[in-house]
C-alpha cells in the first residue's frame, strides 16, 4: 500500500507532534451510495495507519446540512419543489417522519459506515452556525470582504459584482444573496439590503448568516485545525475548490491548509460516469455489504492507488473479487504491503467471512442443495474441496448468507438456477432421450467417489454414439436438470448431485 504510506509519511512529517485530525464531508442532499464510501474508507485506513505508528488521530465527517435545497431528486415527491431555497436541515423528510430532509438522507451514509466498519464522528453544520461556533471565522471574513473578493477575482480571472460578498442570509426561511450595509461585532449582527431595497438585520451568532462554500470550507480547516482532507478529483484542479480554499486559508485566515487527497470515482462497471443514485447508476453501501463481506468491500476500495478510478461490478465482478480476496487470505508468504492491505480491510476483525472454497463453487453447490447450508456442506465434502469444507464449515455458513443475498439481488441470470421439479421425456427428442438414459446408466455404474473429471469424460464418450454435438449434449443435460440450456460445469455438477436422484432424473422417472 505505497499510496497509504506516502500519505501517512507526509502528514506525520508536517505534524511531527500532537493529535492529527482527518476531515471528510458533504451535503446530505440525496441518497448516498458506494461511491461516497471511498472517501470515508480511505480516511479510516489513514486513521488506522496513523494509530499503528503510535499517533493519536481522529476522523470527523462534516455534514453540510445548512446548505440550500437546490433541486428535487427523482426519489423525492415533486411537491418538495416548494422547499427550494430552504436550508436542507429545515426541509421535512420525504417519508413523512419528524426527521429533517438532511437527517433522512444522512442515514444512508451512517448505515454505510456501520456496514463497512468505518470509525467516524458526524458533525452537523447547522448547530455549529446556530450556536455561534463559526463567529470567529465570520468576523475575520467580514473584516476582509474586499480582500476575499479580490482574491477570488484573481483566481477565477473574472470580475465579481460590486455588491458581491461571501455570505448568504436566512430571509423568510430561505438562503439569499444580499448586499451588506454594515456589521456590528458587539451585537454580532449584519445589516443588509433585500431585493426591494429594504434594510434587515441578521444575527451571525444564531445561524442567520452562512458563509459561501468557498469560504465555509477553509473556515472549518481554520477553526477545527484539520490536517488531512480528501475530496473528489474534480475539486483538485488548478483554480478548483481546494486550490481556492487553500489560498483563502493562507491569505484570509493565515492558516496552513490540510494535506489534500484527491481520490478517483467509483463507477458501475460499463459506465463512464461516477455513480448516481438519482439516475439509478449506483449501489448503496448497505446493499453492497449484503452481497459481499465488508472486508471484501474495503479491500476493493483500498487495493488500488487513491487517484485510480474504480469500477464496481455487482454481478460477475463479485465472484472474481471474493475469490481474489480469498486467495490473498490463503497466502502463507504475504508481503509487508499485502499484510497492511489485509489488516486495513479486516480492520482488526479476527472472524473470517470468506472461506478457501472458490465462490463460484459455493454458488453452484448452494443452489444444487436447494439453498440448504447443511446440504451444501455435504455436497462440497464430496468434491476436491472436501477437507477444506470440513475445516472452514463455520466460515462457509456465514459466506452462504452473502451468497443468498447476492443471488436474490444482483447475480446475473445465467448464474442462477434451481433443480427442475419434474421433466417430461416428451420435451426431448428421441436422440436426446437416448443420450440421457445411457448417461444415467454410466452414472449408476460410477464408483462412489467419482469426481467431476470422471463424469466429464463419460459425457464426451457419448458424443459419437449419440450423434449430438457437444453443445447439444450439454444443452439437453442442463434442460433435464435445471430447465435451462446452460449451467455450471457439467462434470462437476453431476458429481455433487445426489446419485439416486440423478439416475432417476436421467431415466425420466422423476
């Protein structure tokens, strides 16, 4: 994990003593998905590595719940349009509960952190503003409005309106951009002019004044003493959000900005754009943690350099990912970096949730056993993985819970199957019937310990005398067993099925 060590090396060099604060953050304006979790899991890995090196560290997530409600997502009733312009902490939840809109959507992120074992403290913006916590930063900014305006004009290379200022005011319950007339530090008020030219007074120690996002971000660095701050790569360009914030931090708040960490997006496989819950191109972190163990999800996020774009495939990709992780678990000669990756993925959890039996093998065995964990173990014990299945029995039972959800929620159709309850000889040609009955005789003559290769050979022996092509042989066999024309590896599949049932099925007796 070179990328992780480089980050921790740099932050400890910057701060050789004292506690280290890692901040992540965002506005709970809609459903959170797995893509959002990259920021939090990355922060958690940094936190763990700092502690491993003997440093005290903390991770907070700053919830921008005083942000304005800008648009109605597709999964929110259209009537919520009436709340546009209202701070999202004051917009009601779309489920009719007594929660706010912000708390309603924040819950998916809280659940995601719990599912992926992320240690984080959530800090909400609106209580900070309304309790006066931001007063010091607001007063610095009020004194330097002209400097902030000049700095932003220089960074953006454009001229701002003469009445521009980096504040928004709560007016009639909505956030408004207004012209500042004056301010009073003793009374903690700002006099401003509304759209009709009428003068109003806002108390900035009561949350009636909010800093623009370009000022709010560096103000938090200044007030909290943030040392590390990750963000999406789109904010990392020259003149972008971080660059602007860093210059404001140094020149306005005279505070050194945190170590910046631009991370890549997580896209759904086959999609060129980052996940979007509102467009249906996303998977939530809790759902992802249903179809695979949390340690595997953390492994997926942490195994690649931080600036790499990741592609998540909840269908075929799950099989490859779990088998890859299991292979790492099984290695006896892991490198220092592999150990570090494994520790960050498992986060100190001793209980294993991934066995040494290949995932695809478990999936087919589970379905062939009518989704009975006990029968699945018996089936696997008759294969080349028999000893492993006995040793990993308890782990396999846990892993089957993820497999069950994966089959239900995300598995591709060509992977899912169930033994056909009954088949009729009339549904097969005379040639196919003859092939299946002869194969049934070969199965009956097979030794008790016959393996997948044995049955594979018996199938191919029938190719010439049946006058069927290999594709036709297998299609007829799968149709007789699972009602489909394709399925798991045929020889192996025959070896795991109950012998008496298989013989009777191939003879069309059941």
